[in-house]
C-alpha cells in the first residue's frame, strides 16, 4: 500500500474549501441570496423571486448529491444528518428558534458573514453572540438543557433516516439507485418550479441559485471524496480529514462560528487546527469583502438605537442555540442537509420557515402597537 500523506490531503481540502466559500461569499453579496430576505419578500410584498432562487439551489444540490452518491464518489449516510435516531423535536424546536432569531438579527449565519464582509458592524455583534451561544449549546449550559429536554424525544428508525435508505430497507432497491432517482425527481421538480416563472430568469437569480447549489455539491465532493482516507496511517481507521464532526461535511454556519471563536482564542494551542468549518467562515467573509470592494458597495453600517442592539444580540443567541439544536441552519439543514434527503433536515427546514414567519408577524404586531 502506498504511503498516504494526510497532511497534504488536509491542505488540499482546506485550500479547496477556501476557494469554494470565497466564491460563495462573492455570489451571495452580488445576488442578495438570503433565506430571511426570501421569507420577508413573501410575507411583506408577495414576491417569490428570492424564494425561487433558494429553491433552485436546493434542487441543484439534491440532483448533484444524488449523482455523486450513485457514482460512488460520496456516501450521504456518513453525515451528521443521516443518523438512525431521528430527534424530530430538536429539529423542529431548534429550527423555529433559529428562524425567529435570524429575523431579529437581520439575516441567517451565512448572511451575517456576508454582511461583515460588506462592512456591517451590527453583524460583528451577531457573530460573537451566535458563536458563544452555539458553543454553550454544544458543550455548555445550553447543551445540558438541550440533552435533557428536546434531544430526549426521538424515534429510532430501522436504518439511517435518509429517504433512500428507508425506502431501500423495505423495497430491496439499491440505495445508490434510489439516491440518484429521488435526487433527480425531487430536485428536478424543485428546479422546474423555480424556473417556471419567466420573470425570475434574470442573470443574478440564475447565478445565485445555480452557483450556490453547485458549491454545496462541490463541498460534498471535497470533504467526502478528496478528504476521505480509508486508513489513517496513525490510527488505522477511516477518517474525513479537517472536519469537526469526524464525518463528511458540506457548508453550515452555526457550529463553525463556535469553532472559529475557539480557534482564535486558543490559537497558541497547537491542538487547535484549521477545519472545513473554520475556513468556510473565513472564506465567506473574504469573498463578500472582495466583491463589495470591487463593486464599490462596501459601506460601514452601525446600530440605530438600543433596541436595534438588543434585537441583534437576542437574534444571535437564538440562532446559536437553535442552529446547534437543529443540527444546522438555512444552509446547513436547508441546503446541505436536505440535499442528502434526510427526514430530520426537512423537519428542521419547516421549523426554520415557521419561526421566520412568526418573527415577521411579531414585528408587525410591534409596529401596530406603536402607531
């Protein structure tokens, strides 16, 4: 067996991650791709354009992930989304908390990074509070509450919770075939729905949807194929290099906030190394900043008043706690997770959307009371 240079593979994975997330940040800055904005446009104006952009990205991600799985290049079961224990209440409650928080904080985890890159100082505050809350929910006080409450409510399935595995378990059809078939069928239907509106098919809308979807797929390939080592020379066990979860990872922007803060604060500790999550955070900010500067859209922006500060602080806390509880955010569950066709990801996505709508209703109620 030839010698395996894990360090070289790690460098390749991290460099690829930076390039992809740099592009991700630049695309989001140019196209205004934003889940919170998509929900806001529907609730406040009845405009579905940005929602179609997001749905297009989901469709592309589903189809691309299905093709990679069918070709044997990745295995979606080896992700945090595919556990046989379905913590449905955590997904629903955590998603709702995240959705409500992202409205108060003027954007989700990925949008916060993009806004930082474009000069928004309010998003720096959100970053800190989201990261601290996420860390507390992973390993601290909030984590104890999470494990003792919503995480205790679960259903144990006979196989991993992704739809291809569940159907394969009862039908005898090969899981890879089902991953491809369902990915193309569901993803194709979502893509066609997004493209059906003639007014939607502008350059920026197509760029946002297609590019974001392809970047999710590319990250699965980088982590699940390029970064997969069947036998680590040190441990003699299989490993996905440069991951915090120890499993195949695509993009997500909640727990990586916590890991980034930890890396920055404990930088002199040689055990604290760069991972896909940390590099993703850096890459998105850098990409958004580069596009904002090049397009002359970079603007310093601060808080308007004390209530504005409080809303963003509370929003960050809710997103950190909710995102970790739900195992992801609008990108982590709403794109990466649903691209694997995991049942829990669809539940978390429903919770996020419900929480966002509730937050907008709350803001409208607040405005009515002030009149």
